[in-house]
């Protein structure tokens, strides 16, 4: 456990990093599995232990939204 340094997450747009006594929580919307694996690899290479991964329900962006 510990605090994930912000510099580690600079390659991932829109990352929200929350730190509390239990450790670090990263919230980010990733475009595809390659981005997910990139984030997981970056954390692993830096020695962080992944405790939990959650997938949030997909949010409908509404009319006119382009992927």
C-alpha cells in the first residue's frame, strides 16, 4: 500500500487520484484494453500491489457523442 505518485499517471488522460489512510484510489476512463494493460503494467513496474479493480456501468453520453 502507499501513495501512487502523480508522475506515474501522467501518460493517462483524465486520471483522478484519491489518497487516504487505506492507500490510493485511481479513477480513470480508459479507451480500450491496451490502455488498461498499460496502466496495470506501469503500476506493477513501480512495485504497487493491485487490490481491487471495478468496472463502472457505462454512461450514455447522449445524442451527438462520438467515440
